[in-house]
């Protein structure tokens, strides 16, 4: 299976935190990021995402809606497992449940927040800091046969504003 972890786009500094919306730059970054992401997937012969799991927090949901609009075969599923303060175990459970029903080469995309995105990436790759800390709008794509610690192999990562491939 392919799993992409995408940190929500740049958000306003409004309080309360749950009401922070994407900035104009955040909207632009995610839109351009979708285009670049699709190109990278095609170049690496990886499947397009078919499911988008999203934090229920506004800025993540806005990011997920943009991604789902770019990948029309993908549907968005809101989950509390991706909100700030959620645990790696909660993310594992969501992905494992999806993987039980998905095809072998299926692709799910998770939209969440720091520090959870880095914690999950470190946990799944088994290497702290292997992937740079994702800024708003950054993403990393992994391949895993099973969900669990140290089970993922990095395919690539991309950061705004250019979303060039890093490995």
C-alpha cells in the first residue's frame, strides 16, 4: 500500500486554533502541490490516492477538500485520529482498518498537523529525522506491506513552494 502524509497548508494565526483557515498562500500551495504530487506519482508509477483521511480541524479539512478536488476518485473521511494531540496508535488503527479492505497497491492520503505528522513518519520508517520536518503544505509518500513501526519505505517527500522531489 502507498500512504501519503500531508501537513495542512499555511493557516491564519486566528484564535481559537480550531477556526484557523488556510491563507491565500496556503490555498495556492496546496493547489500547486496537488499538480506536482500527481506528476511525481505518475513518474514513479505509483497509484493516485483513492482515500483522503482528514483531521476534523478546519485548516486540515480545507486542505483535504482541495486534494479530493484534484484527485476526483478520492473521497474524504474525517477522523479524530488525525487531530492535534492524537496518538500514533490512533493513526495506525485508522490505516490498518482501511488497509484490511483496500487493494494491495491502494493509496491513502492522511492530512494532519505537527507534531503528529513527524511522529508518524518517524514511527513508520523506524528512523527519527529521516524525512525533514514537514512545514505547512509539506508531504511525504511511503510504501508499506503492513502497518506498523519500521515497516515503511520512503518513496519521496515534497515541500512548498516548488514541491520538487526529495528522497
